[in-house]
C-alpha cells in the first residue's frame, strides 16, 4: 500500500503541529485543512487537539498508548513546558500512568484536553526562570522538551498544592530522582517568588528531608531568617503525619489554606 507523502516527512507516532505540516507538505489555507481532514478520516493521522496531530497508520487496530506525555506537552503551544508534579516525575524518570494529569505551563492559554487516557492541564506562571531543555528521542525523531529544573519543580509544588501531589509523593519522587537540590539555587528561587511564607514551606520540607539529603542545620538558617513570622496555614491533598518540632520551627499549620489564595496569581 502506497503511503501518503506525509510519511516522507514524519514517522509513525510522531506529534506534529499544523504549522509543521504546512511547511513540510508545502500547501496552505483550505487545501491544507482539507488534506489534514482527509488524512484523519482515512486513519493516517489522529487529531490530538486543534492544530496538533499524531501520525498513525490505518492498519492499526487500536492506537498505541506509547506517546511520550512529555513530548506531547512540549508541543501543545509554540512555547510550553512541563511543570509542577509532572516536572518532578520527569526528573524521577517516571512516566505518568494512564488517568494521570500532565501539568503544562504556557503563556498562551489552552483548554484542557485528554489524549491516550491522560489529561493535559493548562497552568499559568509568570516565571521564565528555572527552565532547562532536554533532548528526547522518539523512534527516528528527536524533540527538545522544556521543563523546570529540579529546584524550581520542588519550589512550584510546595508553593501551589493545587498542582502538586501529596508531601509523601513529593518525597518519593525526590528520592527516586536521586537528585539533591542545590540549596543556593533553591534559596535564590524562593527569594524570587517574593512570598515570605514560601520559605516556611521550603524550610519545613528540607528539614523532613534533612537526613536523606545530608543537610546541615546551618544550611537551613538562611531559609529560617527569611521566613514569615506569622503562622502559615498549608492545605495539602493528604493527611500529614505530624512533625511537631518541624511544624513549630517553621510555623506551619496544616489545614485550610489562606496562602494559596494570596499567591494563586503570582
């Protein structure tokens, strides 16, 4: 069976945008839209969302669920990156399971959508720092994935629990990544967040990870010196095992969170 010309430019399973299709097929306007619609109806491509496609094959009985969620997240908009819980999973070399949410940060808002049993959820962040690029190989093609670095991923999860897993899950992913945070970088990032109460959360988490990351008490001093002196309420998606001394030191109170409302648009 002779395959369409689009297979000369893309490989099966590859995610591509309508702009990439326009450049490779060298057709525009209504002609391009009709061609993509025809390819979709014949099973050669599968729409992911508006303007985004996956190259398929009409002889496949079912679409394989092996598309990298990180690769797809990097293609949702012209400038998008993996953040929050999904970024920690990336650093832990863990592929999000079916049914999980992939957190995609983009300056351009998009409607959340589902693809291959995973939800791709738009997150807003004004930060353009703490990003790094990784090259990922998918079959015969390579794509650059932009993701928050380990320190920024940790900060974001502790700052905004709505896009974060439980504390135990954060701890598990951090240990699985086998990475130890650069405390100078983490301190600088926390300063850049411009919310004093975030120091309380970071300091608390560093203390409960103190043994695993071999952190000295002196290394925690800068965080304590800059933390909020007010009691910080922290709403988390799980029941936290009490760490009395740590909670007292960092003025943490688990329960209804007022801080999230204050920093939700930060």
